């Protein structure tokens, strides 16, 4: 590690998630939320007292956002976007994907202007080459409930995040081994000047990201057991090596927002791999010397 980045593992939660995703800190609840996507579960954990709560979901919950002054969540399920109340299981659909496509939603995140962005992926990779319609897109849900498309020709959408000044958006297309940066217009939400920000080696997929107050991008990487911190110019500014190979998502939280919560996956691992990685799917909590950005809530 360089002197610029210091961290310490302070806790490991034995959650054994299939795929731990969308790791978000709720500042009012002082709790970390995430989804175990293939097991159709939303999980909430209170670090102060160690209490964990698990809520079932009707289908794969891929990503979500908090809603202002509400106990409902804005959720990207596999088939569309909905408002969801975890305690009662109430569901109000806002947007559904076309049913004739073999795509589903995936990584999503709020920008700081009150819009929810979520990308899709193709569940059947062979179709990506055969049918241009069977490709992922990047959608944006604005505060008025309107959904617009901003990117297409995506294989697996991941790694959404924004610079502290909201002038740069980051986005990963995992099978392309690439994290891209875009110029972002905060007022309109328009993207321009797409460029390559960082790459991963073949077989290593850039997964979920978050951005700290210094503008560094922290990316969970599937296949090499790392969380990589990238400087705003795309250079590597530090790495965390995990005891498992499949890191999935990262998020800052805690009272000072200096705790890094790192989710992982046991999905796809055979019995031998699970013996070698007994902590696969667990949540790892690190104290760091930086802080994350405050999570934006969707306007109620």
C-alpha cells in the first residue's frame, strides 16, 4: 500500500451471500443495506448493536435507493423498477423491461440531483453476438417518474458513480474489462465525451464502485480478490486484498462515513473452491483514512 491509503479490517460478517450487491449506508438509520440477489433477499445490518434483519423479495433485487422521508425503497428488480416496502412486501411498479428480451436490470445508483440510474445486462451471453436487441442499456429515472435511455450495446452494466463535483460519471461494462468516464451535465443528466478510465486484466471483471470525498473511485473486482482504489486520473492509488476471489460491491458508511463495507459472492463456486474460500459471500468491514460521499435519497 502506498502512504496515501490506509485501512484495517475490523469485522467480517458471516453472511455467505450468493451475490452481495448494492451496498448502501442509511445515515438516518445508521445501518448498512445490501441485497443478496440470487437468494431474493434484502439485508439490513446495524453495526452499533450487531442486529441483522433479512427481508424477502419477490424476485431478484439487483440494486436500490432510499426514498426521502419514507420507509419504502426505490428498487431495480430483475424485470423493472418499483417502489418496495420491505416490512409489508408492498410493491408499486414504475417501469418494466420488455418481456420479449432476455435481459435484466443490474447495478443502479442515485446521482446527486435526484435521478436514479440503472443498467441492464444480458442473461444469455451467446445472444449478445447474435441479436443487437438483446443487449444491455443504461436507464435514468428522474424525480418526476420519467425513464429515459442513455447508453446501449452493454454486456453487463456495473460500477456507477459520480465525482464529488458531479461533473464526471463512471460506468463499468464488466466483460469488456473496462471502466469508462463520461462528462456529466448535472442539470440535464446528459452524458458526453466517453473515454476509458481504467482497465482490468482478462478474466477480472470490474464490479460495483463508490467514490470518496477526494474523488477516488473504489472498485470491487470479480476474479482477483481485490478492491482497487483509482485516482481521478485513472492510476491505481491502492489495493485491498481480500481472502476471497469474488468481490462484488463496495460502499462507505458508519457515523463518520470512513468505514468501507465490501460485499462478496459465493455464486458459481464449486465445492473445492468453497473449501479454499470459506469466507466467500461474507461482508468485510474496513476502517479507512478517507470518507465516502453522502448517499442521495430519491425525492419522495
